[in-house]
């Protein structure tokens, strides 16, 4: 009760698999790019946090000096 594929159907299936493989490769590259951007974004976010903390500490010191005089 096995079904036999015609040459045309087999060709269509091979073509569909090739297209799917190409699309998977393209999406894999895109995911790698997005992961790289995310890693860079985390670094930038950490840098902004550190700078903001430093600015906050400097402002606190400045305000303390102004009001303690």
C-alpha cells in the first residue's frame, strides 16, 4: 500500500527541501546577528549604568558639600 512519487512530485519535494534548507541557513545567520547585537546592547547598558552611578555619586558629593558649608 506504499505510494509512489512521480518524477515531477519528487522534483517538487527536492526543490521544497532545498528552499527550506536555504531559509534555515539565512535565519541562522540572522539569529547570530541578533545575538551579537544583544550582547553589544548588554555591554552598552552596563556602561550606561556604571556612568549613571558615577554621576549620581558625584552629584551626591557635590550636594553634600554645598549644603554642609
